[in-house]
C-alpha cells in the first residue's frame, strides 16, 4: 500500500480541494510505476472550523467518492486511516467505518492501526460488528499504556508488538479480525519510535520482518 495521501478532507477553499486531487493524481502515477494497488488516505488535523462528526462524515464521503472516480480506471483501492489523536478529524474506528459504509464502494475500506485504535478508545463492539472485507490494511504495533486522549500519547510511545511494556491485546485483535472476515492481504508494521530510528535501515528492516513474521505465526 502507498502510505500515504495525507490530510485529504475538510478543505475550505477550491484551491485546497484541487491540491488534494492533484496529489492523488501524482500518487496514482507513482502507483502505476510501482504496480501498487492500494493508497492509504489520512484525515486532516487541527481543523479551523468546529465541525461536527456528521459534517466531517459528509465531507469525507463526498471527497472519497470523487477520489474513487480517479482510482477506479487503474484498479487502485483507497484505505481510510483514522488517527487516534484529539486533533485529528477522523480519530476513531467507528467514525472511519461509518464513512466507508456510506461511500459503499468495493474500492474504499479502512486501515486499522492498533495504536490509533487504542489511543482514542475506539469501540471493540464496533470492530466486532464490522465487515472484515471492508478492512483493507492491518497495521501492527504495540504501545505503552498511556491515558486515552493524552496529548503526550504520540507515535513516540509505539513499540514492537509484544515488546516489554506493550499493553495491547494482540490476540483479541487477531481473533476479532479472523471472526469478521478480514482476509489478511495487507498486514504491515508501523512503529515510529525514536529509539528505533537509531538502528540502521538494514537493522530496522530485519527487525521489523522478524517481529511481523513471529506475530503472524503466533496469532494468525
């Protein structure tokens, strides 16, 4: 998956909206070169308007439907990644899933990042009732046990899944995804912890591959 087209929604001027679509055109061009069939789209943050959940949903649905017109001829899917921070416009699984349901296209689904799911207390009940076929990407990671919505609960608190201090219930994530029909096609690891950036690229890639393989073998 191409990660990512960032801050796609809630644009207030036509110029801003046009810039998002131009960015999408460029990413489609790159995806054709790379033979990549998935683009992750990330919601906007720090909105200047006090938009309601319903207003944000309506805007995202409209934008994603326009994006589908661009990606459909190339057989490329769009995966909406909710981001678990108070400043993000789409910050819980249930918000993202409702948007995807409203768009109602086989080309639009959700990116489930475990860190983001935990960070803003997305509802397990919502995930358990979801159609797993609408979850396109599963981002593995662990996290320190921080208060929900805390301003300091940032990407720096991510961990390799299962590392000492990791608070996530990995078995529950895997069991739930299997139960609802997630097919496991795109499973990636996303950590962003400053300590890990101290590793060389080769060390980081090797470690990430080892951790992902061990995690999948244990839970999937």
